[in-house]
């Protein structure tokens, strides 16, 4: 029986995670059964939401088990197959373990075409990232041409796609990000009409009011925390907040307090709705079709930050919280 | 030109309002013009949301002007009419000034039938209160038979109606209120399956979990604050929070901080939506029809607390924040 290098969750991080929260082991690769395939990891996606899954039961996302491999979206190559619809040499995506080689049930995998788009795109613009942007904005945000869309975490993987879809749909699009370089990127490369660098802005409430003179109709929230508090003062009547992420609170030991949202929601007859992309499982093909169409017509661009080497997966994950990524953060194994 | 006793907002209350925030004046009753009627107040509705309107511009509800009469929902009798569709002796409802006699435009009034229901009902179960319960629960809460409905402020004007509609629709209904007497009332008189006295409960998070063993599908929130924080830990996947009121924060000088809702909304793909009853203006007739139907079939009961005398309006308003009302609080002029 063969073995493979594996990255496990060693400790539940207190506050900001560190390398010592992970450990490397060598674990068995089980025997192939009918319906299963042996996979070699190709690309591993590291995402802020994984931080939530590292917390324990009182947390707000189903936790990873300690001393078990971490799981995230991956692209892998099929090395051996006992599944009828997959053959050696095929590439697939799925939620896979951080384990160089592993056996997986073919039912939980989706075959992807490396000729249609680069393999990494299936973890980004044509994967969870793109679908999260697409369904969050279109289904929850209910955007209308001429409305104002504000996006936090605008230079991140999801944010860069949200802004572009907003422009395709005819909205005024304003982004919030954490460096002048990122603001330059979202306005130059991703079509944002305007950007706000929250790290150099003293009064976010006023800055948002200035950048959104007609108020905010749709707020696509990737960060939560203080930025989202400032947004509350600028939402329009019947506005919609798409609650996609809360990276600003993922590293907090206790959930932080923030200004109560309820009085704002009442005053503005406004809604906030959370979601995870799995809610739209049945509609993924529709989303991929639309995104691929925009991509092929040159209406969508994407950026990715690719680090190399299986051993660097934990560091790549940690780098997310330092804002070191532009667009989707991936590790090429 | 005649004059009438008027109650004005004297100060913007800091914290809890007091009698000194109001003053009584005698002000002119203007001449009747075409399309107008001269009214005599019959019943005045005092409501928690008025507290929000007493705050100034940075507040979250359009403010009342200082030294101008306060306005709330009222029933009044037509004394004289220059409007084609109203005659002396008719009764109307509308947003009227706290002024014993006043002139109003007939377009902003709705004639009510004193033979169909007691006049006070048009400020309660067949008025804003009933409609707020009805549209909030049915349109935003999207209730399904068999689901669990949790109501805060359950013994209040809106809460007693919400609970009964929940039962009519086949839900398990749990209420939160502030005294054993109120809990007894909601379970005995208003059909609630269970009640939680938040004043005598140490751990609200656990108490809610116990009273709602299948979790909370719809939370009809009349209070905000700490109670609503405890509810967050008990919401189900795809649950809906109807943000109707936030009485617990209306008297705060600064908006309070509370646990960030975003992580919970993400984890549970859950929504929170605020509203005011004016959003449903076009659908009021539908709501009144349904409520009147339930009322006539004995499926809806209502309770009201009626104080007497124009001069007692401010005190009746203050009594709301002491929880002295059961059901709708009114003043008979």
C-alpha cells in the first residue's frame, strides 16, 4: 500500500493562524474500489473561509477535525480509474484533501476540459470563485442597470469578478480595497468606476458617500467588520447586502461587536442575506455557462496568484490574511 | 379662527424620554379649503417607532421637527367637510397631529366603518399593527406549515397578532416577553405554544434552543439588542429574520454594538430584512380583507390598553418603554 504526504490541522488557531497550526504527515493511500479514482493533486485553492472551518463546534462553519487533512477545492489528474466515466489522464475538480495522492469517489468529482480554459481557471473564474460572484450578485443582489454596486474586498478573488459582472449589467461599480496598487488594479483592469483605499481613508462613511453620490443599492460584502459598518450609513431604500464573506472577523477569538444593523435595515427597508455557493449546486451549470460565455467574449478577465509546491500550501493560506494575493490564490503542486 | 390644544416635541430626548420632552400649546386651526375636512381626534396610537422620529438628522428614521406637533396614527371624527367623499359624522384613520381639532386633506384619510369593528380596531388589528404583523410575517418571513416561528416582543401589539397568524398558518410558535404574566397571556389568549420570560432567564441562547428544539426558521424581531443576539445561535439553514422593530435600542444615545450578524448569516444562508408598513401601501386592502376575515371567523383575537384623555398621550407613550401595555396602546381623547 502506498503513502502520500498530507497536511493536517494540528491546532485550532487562536486569533491569526500560523504555520504551527499545521503539520505534515505521511498517510496511507487506500486501495481503489469500484467507482473510485486515484488522483494526483495539480492545483490547490486556498480560501479565507477555510479559517472558519478551523474553529471548533461553537463556531459558525462546520469544523475540520484535528489531525485530519484539510479539505479545499482542487484540480487533480486521474492516475488510475475504477470509475466508468473517468480515465487515466483526465483532469477533475472537487473538494479534495491536502494530500499529494488520494483516492476519491468519482461521484464527487467533475471532469474539466484543459483545452477550453487553463486548469487553474476551474478553481477561479469558472469554479467556486466565479460562481460565488455570479449567484451572489445576480440572485441575492438583484441588480438593476443604473444602480450603484459597492464591493468590499474588491481586489480579491470574488471581488474582481463581482465588479466586472456589475459593469456587464450596467451598474455604477465602486470597490473598497487595502492598497493604492489594488485600487489602481481594480479600476484599470477590472472596470471599477472608482475605488476607496480603506487603509488610507480616515472617514469611510464620508468616503463611501462621496464615491456613491446616489447611495448604495447593492453591497457585496466580502469583509464584514468596520468597513461594513460604514456602509450601513450609505445604503438606499430597498437596498440589498450580499453577505459573502467576513474575512475581517475570521481570525478573531470571539465574534466582534459591531453597530447593530437592525435600525438601518428598518429605516431603509433593506435586506442582508448570507449564502454559500453550495446553496446553488443545482444551478452551477447555468452559472458556468454564463461565465464561460462572458470569458470567451472578452468581457471577463481574471487574475490569479499562484504559489508553487505542496509544502507551501499553509504559507499561501496565511498570506491571504496579509492581503498578499491579487485575485484567486492557488498553489501549484 | 379657532384654536386647539396641541402636543409638540420640545426636546430631542437623550436616552429614555420623559414628560419634559413634550410641551402643550394652543395652536390655530386653519380655515377649511376644498378637499379638506375638520377633524376631532377620537383615538391616538402611541408606538415605539415614534421614539426614533424624535432623534435628529444623524438618526435612522426621518425626524420630527422641534416645537412642531407629533404625528401618529389616529382615528378622528369629521366635524365639517369640504371634501366630496366625506361627511360630518364620518370616522376616518390617518397620520394625524397630536392636536384635538385639526384640518386635514381628505386624500390622506381613509373612511372606516364603526359598525364593522370597534373604532379602536382600525388603529390595531385592522390598522398599522395588524398589517405590520401580516405583511412582515407572510411576505418577508415566508412561513411554511410545520416550521418554527420565534417572536420577540411577543406580548406587544404586533407580537400578539404575529403569533396568531403563525398558528393559523400551521407553525410552532414561541414567544419572548418580559413578565410571567405576559407569558401566561400569550400562551393562554394568543395561541403561543411556548413562552420565554427574558427577564428571569439567565441563558437566553439555551432557553431558545430548548423552546425551539428544531431551531428557528422564522424570527419576527420586534426588539433587537441582546435578545436578537441570542437568537442568532439558534437560526436554521435558510431561516428568515423579519426586522420589524428595535425597541431595545430606540432609547440609546448611540447605536449600541452587538455581535456581528454576518458570520451567522453566511453559515446559515440566512436573511434579515427590515421593512416599514408603508412599503406595502398598495397591498393594504388585501391585508385588511384577510385580517377582517380571520377576525370575523374568530381566528384572531386582540388586546388593547386604552388610556383616557388627550393630556395623557405623552405618559401613555412613555409607558410603552416600561412594558405597561398589553397589546396595542391607545389613548381615547
